[in-house]
């Protein structure tokens, strides 16, 4: 079985600015239930790649699953701003719907 965390970590050791690998590592941690590691990787991703719009949405979903809705709302607002900057109307609609769900 392939250890995705090890593979992605190795890629990032060689190229720390590989946004796709960083996103993949965050998602893998989230899928394994390692919320703290997932959020740490999302934070690194979004610090280095402020318009990696999917990162905001998935970070918000991870926060929501962890019961941290106030932080999830903040990430969604950041993601909505990113989607507006990049003209990503699909992501904008998804994040607005998620934000609306959290506020009800």
C-alpha cells in the first residue's frame, strides 16, 4: 500500500512551494482524521498561495467537522474573497452556500 503522507512529504521536501502536493497532504491528513496536521498544512498552503481557492473551502470543511464553526466561517470569508479575486464563480457559490449553512 502506498503511504500517501510519506510520498507527499517527500515531494514537499524537494519543492516546498508545490501547492498541489501541499493541498494533497492536507487532504490526506483530513481523510485520516488528523485535524491538527491537516489544518497546519492548509495554513501553510494558504500563506504561500493566497489564491488556492479550494484550500479555503476544504479547510473550512475540516474545521466544521471539528466543531470549530467560527473558524470555519472565517476561512469561508477568506475563500469567498479569493474566489472573487480569481473570478471563480463556482467556488464562490459553493462557499457562500456553506457559509449560509453555518449561519443558520
